[in-house]
C-alpha cells in the first residue's frame, strides 16, 4: 500500500488538501483542508496504533509482541499520544524520579509499581 503523502517532496512543508471530489456524482469541493493527524504517522507509530487496537489497549501484551520491556512500550505510547495531540496524564520526569528511587534502593519494586500506577 502506498502511504498518503503528508509533506512536500521538495521542501518537506506540510501539504494541504485543496479539492475533494465525489466519484459518483463528480461534485467538487474546494478549500484548505488539513490532513488528519493519523495520516501523518510514520510506520513505527502506525504499528503502535495497530497493536494498541489489536490488544485492546493492553500495553503488557504489546510489550510481549514487540519483545521489549513494558517501560519502553509505555514511553513509546506516550510519544505516540503526543504526536496525535493527546498530552499524557503524567510526565516522564515523574516516572524517572520513581525509577531513580528504585535504583538507589530507597523504595521497593512493589512501591515503585504502586507509585507509577497512581500516576495514571
């Protein structure tokens, strides 16, 4: 399948849709239409979206399918959400702080898990 072009092949500026056409009655609608954000996703993001839908949002299952750690999947998913205009409910900095405490031995793994789950 050919990917929908969203950037100018000459200068990389975002493209706009100027004309919509009905193949049935040949009606033409002209204007400056934005390309939907989902059409701007790269292959990696399309894979994340597909797997998210396939697993019904189960990031642990996505982790198993991709063969990468849950925290890595979580970070990729948060990056994906930002690309489509959805801000995460918590920052990476908060998770990093919790993981730093865990690494230093200041909190247990179960406490780290509890704190991360509370961020949701």
